[in-house]
């Protein structure tokens, strides 16, 4: 690995449209770890919504653009387990009948990581130098946990945040009900799932819920607000970077 790896930040659609502060926090963390960070302007959606809906043509078209946009970088890092999972696990299978594109997709997959796992497992980050006096709980997003095996990494770095107490919720690994297009196709089931998640969060007594995926966070924050809960939602990158002066997710 180079001393100062050249990293392309994959911003993700939800971060770009709903929470740019997460992207800036990701840049701060990557630079603190010794990376040279760039944000390729040609990047697009990872194609996961189309892929999950069976729209292979759109998925392939987006994948071709991503392969070009992220060519030449040492690593591609996303503040999202679901987008990183799409790049690492599913992109290559779109090109089973095109050997050269399959090879390039596999190369991109091998260089693609979720943000916190990259900081811990690749860059060897052991601690952060920030403080936050709060009690928090952590939600494990499905894609990060099940596709990429991310569990200990966020907790390892959060344990080094001065003043932060992390309390585990019951059924922390259970889906929040977002699931990308799942919440659109099955709204009643999704609402029941996120209601159960909100109740589990409230039962911890935490004032803050953290996660590594904006989809989960938007879903959870929305339900917490509708139920009148005072629990705030933030992306884990914001806390690790000390970027907590902006309103919490879903707040004015």
C-alpha cells in the first residue's frame, strides 16, 4: 500500500442529496488517516435500486460509468455499507458475458470499501481525537453487516470518542425496514419493522442513534420523529470526525 493512497470518495446518492455533511466528514477522516482524497465528478448511483428491481440494463449502464470514473485510484471508499456492498459483491456479475468488463469490474470490487472498515482494516486507524458527551446506541445496517461483515469496526473507533457511552440495543442486527425499494413495495411491513427498531432504540435510554448507512438513518429518524421521540440520529462518520454542530438527521 502506498504511504498516502489515492482514494476516490464514492459520495452516494443519499449523502449527496440529503446529508452532504457526511461526505465532508468522510473526507476529514480519510485525510486524517493519511489518504489523498478526490471526488470524481463523473460518479453516478451505484445501481443498487435498479439491480434490486430487476432492471439489469440500467444497472449495467451505471456500472460501466463507475468503472471508468473510478479507474486509476488505489481505493474507492463509500460512507455506506449498501453502496460498498453493491460494488464489492454484485457489480462483477453484471458482466458475466463480457470478460474484459468482468475483469475491470472485479478490479473495482477489490479496491472498494465501506468507510469505517477501510479506516480500521486497511489504514490501521486505532483511535480518533474527538469528544462527545452523550449516550448512544448503534444500528447495524443489513448490507454492511451481512454482505461485508462489518460489526466491530465502528464500535472500535467509537470506543475512543471521549465522553461517549455506547449502549447496545436489543436485536441490534435486525433490519430497520428500509431495505431500499423494500419500503416502497411493502410499506406496511416496513413501518412495523421500523416501529420495532424505534422501540428498541428508546429502550436503551440513549439520546443518539448511530449507523453507517443513510437509508437506515433516514428511515429510523423519520419514525422517531413521528413517534415524538427525542432521540437524535447521526451517521457514524459525523461523530468520528467531530462534525456534530449541524442539526441531526431529520431536524430543521
